[in-house]
C-alpha cells in the first residue's frame, strides 16, 4: 500500500464515529477543482508512510478509535487494498471508503467480502457534463457507465453510504442540480460541499484557471431544487 498521509483523529469524516483518515496516492481522474493535486498527480515517495508504522499506530488506538477512513486519490486503484482492509478488520475497526465510483466491480467485491461499512461517493456533476468535471478527455461514455453502475449499487442499499458534490461556482448551475436530483433520486444522504481552494488544485497546475465556491444563498437554493428528489440533501462546510 502506498500511504501518503495520516490524520490521526477526525470527528467529521466518518459520521457518528471517531476515526483516523488514511490518504492513498494516485487517481484516474483529473478533476480541475480537486484540492489534492500532490496526491493525484505525483505523490512524493519521500512522504510515504510504511505500513508497519501505520499499523503500529492503529494497534495503539484500539478501543480509542472506532474506525478508519480510506481516501485519496482514488483508493480502489490500490491493488493491495483488500489485504490491507482485512488486516484493519482484524484489529476491530470499521471502514469508511471514499471513492469516485469508477470501479464498481471492485466496490461490489469489497462490500460483499464485508470489508467496507460506509461509502462516500463523489458525484462530480450532472450526467451530461461528467467527463469534463472529471478531467477525462477519452472514454467518457464508458466512464459514466461505470459511475452509474456504482450509483445504482449504492442506491440498492447493499452498504451504508452517502453521495456528495463539491460545489464550484464556475461549474454548477440550477439545471445541473435538477439533473443530479433525478439521477440519484431517493438517495439516503446527499451533501453539497463548499469548495475550498487549497492552493494545490489539479487545474491550476496546467493553466491559470481559477475556481471559487458557490455562495451560501445559492447553495441553499440548490438544496431546495434537490430536496423533492432527495429529502436528505444538506450543506457541508458552510457556516449556517
């Protein structure tokens, strides 16, 4: 496992749990507004954390932490993820997985194996604009087919989950919210997240483009558009 970061305590990332967050490197998307460019585009090997060091930490936190969050990058790219999660399970931790949803078969397999308790899947944009939001220029139709398969898998209730969209002022409009609402209608949880410019955006590495958050009032309006389809829709990261 290529581990590039560890947040030793989070009370926010895993709903209802005290957890740590483990960051993996590499991603098959190039979302221009992604705030983890260093993890996505070329993680520094010098920043890697050895598995032995991580598991030493996890063993010391047994009974103090409830679970772990696996994020990235895209965790499902990691070939050793199944064996890693098995070892985590043996310590008694629950597991939350963050994913872009582009590997539905792997998601289904890990869930069927009992290695995942909670999934947070990003919804980048409305179906018609998905490839652009994901920064994918080739194979957009196949990409969306995979995303859609993951959406329907989660909607089936096979594992506890949430969907989430990071709102970007330059990308998301009213009609996009309506399209997303129709697409994931009936979702258990859906969060609209405030975009924050970390200074390490994927898009700014290749151009002078800039991105900005959607205002609180507009984000709240987006919630009103979505709630007829997804009553649980709420904001995350906005001061309310």
